[in-house]
């Protein structure tokens, strides 16, 4: 599979590893290696709208942060052909802002080739503007592969 840059106006196309390098070099995307079914934290900040997650078994995911009037809309996609449905992938995003305010989303991961750019988010975690400081927010992430 060829990987296509989802950024408007960019014509990059290449292998998975060149794609990850391209996002890191040209768009300051952070890269994180992780294991499925393991919770980990990532720092989202206002200067970065994409983060690459590469699983130990070589699945590529993108955490996408979009700025809206209400705050940040955060979602996860898997970069693979949409017709590949196995294994089913799910993700959980959670955020604890203080002792009284917690946010959590658990849903299925959409698959995309990125050939038409970033997909429209059907499911996302909305982080209210008041919690989106310039220093960023710590987001807990867990990606699960359900057995076939």
C-alpha cells in the first residue's frame, strides 16, 4: 500500500516509513510506538494536529486534533484499506482535567487510505476550549484489536 499525505496541497506519496518521516519532518507530527491493549499517555498541543502511532505489530494509526469553536475534536484512524475489516479495532480516549471533570470516549476505529485527505470524523472526543491550554493536555489512549 502506498501512503498519501492527507495535508491539502501536499503531493507526497510513499512507503509507510517514509510517510511517517514526512509527517514528522514537514508537519512536526510526533511518533509513538505502542502495544495494543496497553494504555499510554500522549501530550496534545496547539501547534500539532497529527500524531503517528505505530503498533508493535506494524499497524499505523493517526491521532487527529481539529480546532473547533467549542475546543479540540480528537479522533483516531487506522491507515489501511477500508475494505480490510479484520481485526476490528477500537480505541478509548480519556482525559482527567481535575477531580470533578473527566472525559472519555470509546468507539470503533475507522480505516482510511488517506487518498481523499483526512476522513470526516464520525466519532470524536470534544475537549472544551477552557481545558485546551497552550501547554497542551495529557490524553490517555488505549487501542484494542478485537479477536477475529
